[in-house]
C-alpha cells in the first residue's frame, strides 16, 4: 500500500474583502506612492514630481484611499503657507518586502511575458 502524504491545508481564500483591499493597495498609483514614501515623508508636490505621470486628481484619490486603509499618514503643518506631508505607516511599510518581491518577479518574468505577448499578437493578427 503506497504511503500518501496528508493533503496540504487550504491557504487563505480570496474573499470580496481581500479583493477590495488588494485592488486599493496594489493599484497603479498606490504602489508607486508607497514605493516613494518608503524613502521618507514627502509633501504633495514632491510626490507629484516623484511620479510625474500621475494627475493631481489621481494622486489625491490614491492618497486618500491609502490613508483610509491605514497605509499612509497625512500631517498638516502650522507653517505659512500650510503644508501637508505624507508618510508611510507601519502597516504600509510592511508591504515593502512584498512590493519588492513583485518587482523582482516582474524583472525575471518580463522577457517571457514579452515573448508570449509577441506570439499572441502575431497569431491573432493572422487572417483565419
């Protein structure tokens, strides 16, 4: 009788709540904002310069979403003119290793992905 290993317990299941959080934290601008803030606190316009392709509206929306989810902290200074500074929180900083791992994965996988895209595009461009 062959020995069989017990089945691995199921991992975390992707629920609607998980999906919502991942969508909000790993969207196009949030990843770049978190990456920038890992270097240190930045004011709004410094973030805009760090991510030059983001619009003011998109940056504001992403920062509010990150603040709501506890990833970013917003501080208003009592200077003239009033300044707003954003800094990453502990929970936001805990994403750094995961984001770095995703970036490492994209670096390794990108050549294969580009080949697959080219092959797909070539095959779908052929008349049938």
